[in-house]
């Protein structure tokens, strides 16, 4: 969805539309690129780029990219998966329940998630 920026250089306001990225995009790696530069350019985290590409079957190992390699840049709404700590004493078949919360929801809207070891 485009955003609008209002510039008032004179007494007559002018409305200028600015495109906002809302979907994943393909990016072709250029000579000299690295994940930090690319992440900064697209305003996403390095971790989000790595996780999104791993889910798509393109495992980016460290900073080892080649020119002309195509990688995916996640949409701004992408939530990078987080690791879940499983107690060391958990035996196979143990059910662990813990509350999770989606971003943008109030505390009362929590979800219950079960994890089977």
C-alpha cells in the first residue's frame, strides 16, 4: 500500500505518493555486496534475510555470496523465527505448553502452543 508524503513548498500543497514495499523481492547480488549492506539497503535485518532464504531452500552460509546470485529479500511484515528453549531434562514425548503472543495483539489475545519433544 503506498504511503503519502505532503510537501508544502508554497501556499498550494502538493501530494506525492511514495511506493512502499509490501512483498518479498528478488535481489541479484552485485560484486562487493554483503548481507549487512543489503539488509541496510532494504531496511530488514541480516537474520531475517538468512532465515527467509533458508525457508525458501537457499541456505546463505555466513557472508559467502557470489555476484549474480539471486537471493530473496523478505517483506517488511516478515517475522523471523525464534528458537525455543527446551529444558535439558525433557524426555521424549514430554509436552511443553507456553503462551505466545503475535505482534500487534493485546496480552489477552495470547495463543497456547504445544511442543512435543
